[in-house]
C-alpha cells in the first residue's frame, strides 16, 4: 500500500511540482494551502511536508498543534529562510528533518524516504513494546494458585513505586518473569529494561560491565564504553543472582542504591543516573550474611520490598494450566497438533516433586511433544530424568532436592499427622518422639493446633 504524503504549501507552482514528483515515485498525495486546512487531514497522512512560512498559522505552530494530536506522522519543514536557529527550533518541536529552498528533487526524495524509514522503525519498536507489555501482563502469566495470586497482588502494588525489590526463590520458578512484569507495569515501561546475569560475567570484568570504562582504563580499552547502568538510565536494572557478586562490586552497588551515582573505570568524573533496581537470588542471603560473603548494608538496601516466589511443588494446582500452555506452545512449534493429556499423564505430572520447578516442567513437556507418537500425551510420554526424582529411602541423599532441613522436618511432621488422622500422640510415636517434643516441633512450624489437645 502506497504511503500518503500531505503537502502543506501556499505557493501553487511549488505545490504542483512537489505533487507531480511524489506521485511519480508512487506516493499518494494530499494538498493543503494553509496549516488550518491541513489539520483536518493529518490523521490520514503517513508524512507531512510543510512550508515554514504559511498564511495564518506558521510551520512551527502547526508542528506544535500536530504533536498535541498525538500524531506519529513525521514532519519535514521547508523554508527559503533557513537558519541554524530555525532548524534547531524545528527539531526541538519534533520535526524529523528540515529542507532549505531551493532544494533538488533528488534531495527531497532522500529526505522523504529517510523520514518514512524512521517512522517504520518507530512503528516496529512500538509494536514490539506492546507485544512485550502483553506478554508480561499478569493476566497472561500462569498462576491460578493462592500463592501466585499473592505474588501478583504484590507486583501490582510495588510496580508504581520506585522502591528496590528483592525477588527470592529457587532456580526455575520464574523470577525473571516477575521482574519484567514489575517493569512493564511501571511508569518506566517505555524506558530500557537491562538484565544483568551476575553469574555469567567473570569477576574481573564485572565492574567494567556494570559501570563502563574510559579509553585507556586498561589494556585493550581503545574507546570509552558505557556500562549497563548508564544504558538503563531512566529505566530498570535487573540484577539476577545477586548473591554471586564479589565484595568489591557490592561496595559500588551499595553506592548506586544510596546515591544513584558511580564513576566509570579509569575516570574520576561522577555519573548520576535515574534507575530502578530489581534483584533476584536463589540463595538464602541471610546465610551469606552470617558467613560474611554478603554485605549486611547492601542486603537491607536490596530487601526493601521482598517477593518470595513459591516453588512449583507448593502450587501444584498450577501444574495442569502450565502443562497445557507448554503443550500448545511446543506442539505449534513442532507443527503437529496435540490435543491434551490423558488423565494418567496429568497424574504423573502432578505426582512429581519438580526440583527444577517450572523450567523443568517446560523441558519435560517439550521432550514429550517431540517423542510422542499419538495426538495426545500419555503417561508413557512423560519421561522425567531419574536424577530429578524425589528420593525415598536412598542412603545417598539426606534431603530431597530443593528442600532445606527445616522444610523437610515440617513435611515429615505433616505426613505423620496425615497418617495418624490428626492424632498427635500417634503421630509422635510414628516419629519416635514424646508427645511434648512433638507438640514443640509442631509449634515451631507455625501450626497453631500445637496449643490444643487431640
């Protein structure tokens, strides 16, 4: 479909010459002799070519009025009185280019094509941002369980704030997804979201990657380079696996959080930035504090708003919805329609412990789609690696994968109660404990029923 160009020019001969030339290039052309007449046509124009001096409203005021309508059409201004001041003022008001009369038709062609190319790039970027925003809309993140609904409510409350957020949870639970959801629900959604994987950057390069460097700061620094924090100015920095950052970098991160300032490597010039910091960890940072590997002051600066992501085993009601989503995704990619899961297949998925969380579930479904022979997945298609199966009585495993001692003790207590139909005395005997010892351990798990008799 041909682009439509609106010519706003009060000189009839020039207007006609521009029209004939643009039509010869395959463009559709609309014309107006004044800015007032052109305003009614701007919503149907892909590009506006306007004279600067017009009867009534001049070109600069016309440009301002166009921008008030939220039109995305590029505007090229023409004038026989070209000055640097005019060009600067036109660009400041949003003109995409400036032509000084007399100009050649070849030069006009170049300017018009460049302006339309820039519009196409802006349209594409806007479409991508809209798609990203849709992807990270909480309605499109799968989490029907009460635990995930609590996370979503917290995301909506913190998104509008500027506070630093620390997202904690095991590997594969979706910390990255939640960080991006916070950004895309915030006022910074149009600005950069820069993810920094702290485990993927070698320690000796971490400082230069985060804060940038000046020319000659070290061997090989032939030019200056901005760091990730400068790239994210006005937007959000997401520090993934923050627990792996070295003590020397922790000091500089603390300053970023406190003052929003830093110096590039090899420079004494202070750089001030406006960024929001989100961080994530699969470690217990309080243990790192006790071990002295993580700064206490940095922890409290990061942990302003904590979000704890539940592991998949604690929100098993989400498994069917996640599984169906991954089935549709990978069957579409494979070009083979898959209807659904058999009840036996879904039972196998719900029975697994999922130490790898959502990421492991996704891998299992992708593998099943590739290897399945029918048009729906059966239990025989669900192939889970043995090393990921929850241990039962093996002497080689003290704890199930992904569980802490505290979590395993709580599970044992609840399992004993289940087998004893809620009878605490019988549950205590199953665990080899006295009744009082059992009640004490039960109270430590937060179970208020420990204060009551059977």
